[in-house]
C-alpha cells in the first residue's frame, strides 16, 4: 500500500495503527511543542502535527506517507498538558472531576507535496471523582505521559467517565477512522 512513517513515539498511536492493519516505521519528530502566543487551544494540535511532519519529511523517501499527530485536553479553553509530577496529575484530575472537557487531536498526513490536515474533537464527561480514586489511579497507572493526566482505556476510563460525544479512539490519541479515510484517498 504505502510506505507509512509514523512521526510519533506514542505507544497508543502505534497500537491503533497496528490494530487497523497498517505496516509502518516510526521516526520520532523532535520539535519544540510550544504553541505560538495567542493561538486558540483548538488550533494547537493541528499546528503541532504539521510541525512534526515538516521536521521529518526531508529525510524520508519520496513515496513516504508521513502521519503526525498531537492531542490536547481542553477545559474551559485551557490546555491541560502532560503532568510534570504526581501532585500536578492529581490536581489535573480534580479539575476534570464532574466536568466535561474536550479532547482535540490534530493530524497531518503528508505524501510529497500533498498535505492533508484535520482536527477531531471529542467531548468527555467525567463523573465526580473521589480523592481516593484519584490517588489510586495516579499511583497505580502513573499517567505522566498523558495529556490531561489520564488514558480513557485505563481504569479511570472504565469507572470515571460517564460518557463521551465523539470518537473514542480520538481520546486515545489518534482518530484512526479518519486517518484510514485519508490514507485510502491517497491510493485513488
């Protein structure tokens, strides 16, 4: 099919592409993930995905299809990034407790001069979480590498999430259905 390059070190993105049946190689895009001042939070993931694709494109074969992505968690238009430590993870989960937030994943798929980018938004509704639940989750699952300090496919997603509106896999880090549509369109 394609010579696919995943520009991500996310184990969840890797897992989703594998489960969808794609063969690919991983090339880590080493980029500064600081967004420009004043950029709206909804625009940040797509901006960063394009930046990641651009960072690796020069060193790839001409027929390579680069898939780059970035995910943010937005609560009241504030980006809740990856926690810096245990206390920050617990603080983040307390903010999300009993509230709705948005998970936005920006994706950039590029083959030569053909670049297609898009964002997918999913609303996630957390049940109220007790301090014991938050402590248990952070101590047992150590969510330091996860935007918003949680992974929907882990314990907290099973018990703490009331419902979602949108793409479940987007919350995991890659809206694989949308990615597959773009990859298929590159074939035609």
